[in-house]
C-alpha cells in the first residue's frame, strides 16, 4: 500500500517554501492553529493524500453525506516572505508504518516544491488548563535548535527531560526531514475532549515570527466555534471506534 497524491493545480513552483503541519493530536492544538492559518491566508488546496493507510472511520458532513477522512496540502504564495504550505487533515495515519510512509511521501516532494524549512505543531498534555501556555521547540539539528532559542521567538528549547516522546507525523517528519525542521509543542490540557485554543494561539504567534509574516490571532477564539463543533463530533466518532472514551488526561507527554 502506498499514498496516492492528487494535485489540484498545475503551477507547483514556490519560492523558499515553508511547510507547516497541523494534524490531530493532543487537544488538537496543531490542527486548530494550521486550519486557522489556512482560513486566514485563504490558502488554496495544492494536493490531496489518499491511501488505505487512513483509518476506516468515515465522517458525516453537515449535509448528512458520508465522506472518508482526508489529508490535504494547501498553499499561499506571498509577495513578501516565503511561500507557505499547510498540511492539514481529519486524522493521523492509522499505524506506525502508515505514518512513516506518509512522511517519506512528503519528503520526496521537498525538492519539487522548493521546501526550505518544515515546522510541525502539537500539544504537550498537562493535568490542568495553563493560563499562559509555553511553547517548546525541538529541531533536527543543533544549528536550527540554536536559531529557535533566540529570545525574539519565545520558544523554550530546554526540552530534554521535560517533554515526552513526540509521536505521529509531528515527530517523524521533523526527524527525517532533509531540510531544517522543528516541532513546536504548546502546553495544553491533556484531555481528548478538550480543544487547546490557547495553545493554538501561542503557536500561531510564534510561527508568524519564524516565517516573517503577520497573522492576526485576536479573532481565532471566535472563528473556532464552528470548528469546535465539527472536531467534537469527529472526536466522539473516533473515540467510539478506537474505544478510548475512558482514557485519562495525560501528563507532560505529546502523543501524535
């Protein structure tokens, strides 16, 4: 089994593109942040990833039609600053093998799309809701880690022994990236039914500095209401499918 990539546009030429990933994870911090940026930038769909590796849970849309889960790559060309690519989707790949396979597929696209940096996003599960979430960062090289540690970014790079293993696409894509890559992880309440809007805001703010572009996060909380209803419904369906409804909040660990 492999991943099929269906492109929706012919022009795939980008300038020093930055790829930002935000698939579901703890409190959906990364997904909220990336989906918000897709809407904020009015990003267009570049391609769709499909495979039998995706979970066999189908979703019901707002028109009552059943649809399979999807993972899409969006793009925004900018006059100033790097072009932006956003990886978003309904689910993570269904297994370890599927995760590695998707990441390999994305990595093969790096030269063609002229991707020069990769940022993945996620949450660090705490036992309570943090008032001012900290963003932790881990990179795939010492040099890039030093770049993240600059005061202007407000990223805590003292991550060893504080944060648990980074799982899923958020971790694998960074570790295997052929270009400078980093995972940005925001503190959040580690319960599967909680949506980490606060964590999404701080990650979005950090990303705006890292990619040298302005992102207005003031209305993220308002726009997330419709998204929250959608995610809550999908979360309930996935919990029923995977029998995770009785899971407890997580403590200082990031899990895919």
